[in-house]
């Protein structure tokens, strides 16, 4: 058992039912504070479904989600962000017609000034400064005045990470942040994630096991919607069942 | 930076100024507008219905919600103002405020029920609820005049800072209405530029992402809906004073359809588009209805051609082609 304060996020018997199809079954996991945890599993294992439950996109059909001891099982999606959980989606999800800077600025604004109706947004230059700083930190400093839809795919993914960081989250959730990236972009993204994880708790969903093995401290393996294994990278590497699942997929 | 910028065409530079000073540009245009329109009553129609389209555009163009029930706000604004004036002897200024307040209240109720739905369901719910409003006013005949409409909204003179102005003089009337529309335009621009305006854009662009950022999307939509209703209610109140009557058709769903057409003709999500759309629609109506009683058919054809070939509307297409990048 870990001490309660070591656990930032926990799920207890979480299940998710899509109109009769059991995409997730009885998943109980405790995520440790300050660690980089990866959720892996073959395609269709239920990783995104689990991710969506963790990030509040939809409520679980059964079970509970506890964030810092607080039950969020029935909380509305925006409450997760306010509680300090930020995410980037598997499918790129930005504000396409807004500039990169405005994308991040709006995300920062969500923390302070949601219903400010009568002042000019330029009256808060500190939000612009912070947006520029965040953009620079993900390598988009010189792209800040481009519309999001004009950015390359990899750049949009980085933009999304910057948006996720905007609310100074206690917990950062990333769903396959390298999906669709070139090897070069993938390397940069993994480097960025490593830097981010040095300062905060990160939960990363990844389909390619090899990518995360050297990076994360803990691994969760899902298969057919169930928790197959949990442990350090060494534990997982040594786990016969995991090896069978991944070899069966032709990936490793 | 300036050295590297490509040479700008005159039109581009000009539209850049217009976009940067959108309130001043719009007001300047509206001040001169009666000079280029055949007669002042038409200019006043365009002014007031332009405000109606502006309010509608807050929801449609800036928040991404298509309502088919905005007649309810134009209508309750008009009736609220007219009833206050005719039955309760309220002064003209108070009557405008009452009309606007009533429309805001109606918008809060309809919005509260409608924002739970999305897309076509949102359009249908707003349509159905606005028809309820239509029948409610239709039935309250002693107060609203039923199918004959509310008559006798006669305003001969109005006192402004101790001056007595003749509201029967069409020029005076136009500029009195413009004073209200002008303030509304200024407020509208402030709202768009505010942090809240940024949230509206975010919701329009990507609801899920807005939610993930921590925005309460439902609450944001409701606030936008209510503000939109308030602007349309003000337009309704001004329309009652302008027409001296509130026809029951004001609340009819065709009036809701008209504002969709105006917004699309002018260019959804553009600041000046609603006035361009209202002007286009009403000028077409004015010209065609003299020539043929089937004018609605021709307006419909023009509308369809625009949707097919200029989906960004007149002003939106101009901005796309010549506007600032
Ligand atoms: N919204 C949904 N409705 C119905 N079935 C779904 C839905 N989302 C996911 N599924 C199903 O749940 C299973 C797990 O999907 P997902 O969580 O996306 O897997 P992964 O991210 O591990 O590839 C898949 O079989 C998928 O078809
Ligand atoms: Mg997935």
C-alpha cells in the first residue's frame, strides 16, 4: 500500500459500457504523484476509453474516480480541468481558426477570467506573455501568430500540449501524443514529455510500447478492456502475458 | 516587419482600417446611410432590423448556434415596449427598457431549455418555443390586440435633455433610433473584444476543447443566448416605435427565418455583415415587391445562390478577398 497523499488519482472498479459493449471492465488503479505513468495496450484495448474517463470526457458506467481523494465520478467535464487535470486528445483538438497564441491565451484565461464581459482582452497583457512563454517552451515561439489550422500536424500536437499546460495542471494526461508524427517529430515530442514529467505528474497513453519503456516509471497494461498488468518497466518486460498480447499483435 | 510585408492594395489597406475601427466605421456609415437610400423609412427599417441581425449573429456567427426562434425576442421586445407605452403610459425611454428587459427574460427561459440540445435539435427547440410565445401573445388580446396587432404606439414628440423632438419627422426619427443602435453597436464590439468574447469563439471553434480547458460550455451558451436576446429585444422595441404598431407577424417564425437569411446574406460572424444583410434583404424586398407579388420567390432564389456560391455572405466574401490578413 502507498500512502494516501502519494496517490494523486485513483480509479476503483471503473467500467464503461457503450450500448451493451463493455469497453472497460473493473479497472482499479492508483496513479502516483510525481511519476510518469504510461497506459499501454494493443489497439482497441480500451486505452482511449479509460483516458476519457480519467479526464472527465464522459462518466464511467460503474466505479469511482478519485482525484486527490475527491470523488469526481459524476462531475461535469469542465470541473476536471478546474480541479487541475489537463489533457491533450488522441485526435488533434485545437481551435482551428484562432492563432496559436490565442489558442493558448484562451486556455490560460480559463483559469482567471471566464466571465469578464466589459474589459478588453488586451487589458490583460500578462496572459499574452504567458501564452508566448508556453509556446516557446514547446518550440512554437516563432509560429505564434499563425492560425492553428495552418500549422503542421506535429506543431498542432505541440500546441495542444501547450494548451494543456496553460491551466498549470497538477496532472497532465496525454493520449498518444505522437500519433501520426514523423520519427523526427516523435523524438522531439518524447523529449518534451520527459522535460514536462520532471516537474509534474503525467499519465501517458501509448500504443507503441517501445517508446515509453525507457521513459516512464510505471506502466499500466490494458487488454480487452481489463487491467492485464501493472508495475515498473522491468516488471512488465518480464511479464509473459503482456509479451503474448503484444507478440500476438505483431508489435513489440 | 513592415519592410517584409507584401505591398498592400488600396482596398486591403482600406478594409484593414475598417476592421480595426469597426465601431467608428459602422457608425460613420449609418450616419450617412439615409443619404443613399431612396427614403428614410426604409433606412430606419434597415437600421433596426440590422440590429436584430447583429444580435442574432452573436449566437449564430460568433458562438456557432443556429436558432430558429429569434422572432420571439424581436417580438417580445416590441410588445413589451408597445404595451408599456399604450396601456401603462410609460415614457418612451422607459418603454424601450421594459421591452428589452422582457425580451431578455424570454431569452433566459428559452435559452435555459434550448442549450441542452445541439444542432438541428437546438434549431427545432428554439422554433417550437418561439411559437409558444407567438400563441401566448396572440391569445392575450386585451393587452396585445391579438391578430390585429398592437395599435396606437404613437409617439409624436420625445423629450431629450429638455429638447422636444418631433418623432414624426423621419430624419429625426432615424437619428434617434441610430443613437440607440449606435450604443448597442459599441457594446457589442466591446463584448466581442472582451475575454468573454474569446470564450464564445472558443466554443464555436471546438466545444470539447473549450470544456477541456475548464470552460462551462452550457453556461457560456446560455449567457450568449440571453445577451443575443437582449440585443434583438432592443431592436424590437425600437421597431415598435418606428412602425407605430406591433404586427403579430413580428413573432411569426418567418421573422425568425428572415434573420437567418439576413445574417447569411451579409456574412455570418462578421461585424458589419448583419447590416449589409439587412440592407440587401430589405432593398430586394422593397424593389421586388413593387414589381411582382411573388417577390419572396426571387428573394429566396437570391438567397440560395448566395448560400451556394458565396457561403461567407457579401461582407464576408469582401473581407476574404480584400480584407486584412
Ligand atoms: N463511443 C463509443 N461507442 C461504442 N464503442 C466504442 C466507443 N469508443 C470506443 N469504443 C470501442 O471500445 C473499444 C476500445 O476502444 P478505445 O478505448 O478507443 O481503444 P484504444 O484507445 O485502446 O485503441 C473498441 O472496441 C472501440 O470500438
Ligand atoms: Mg486510442
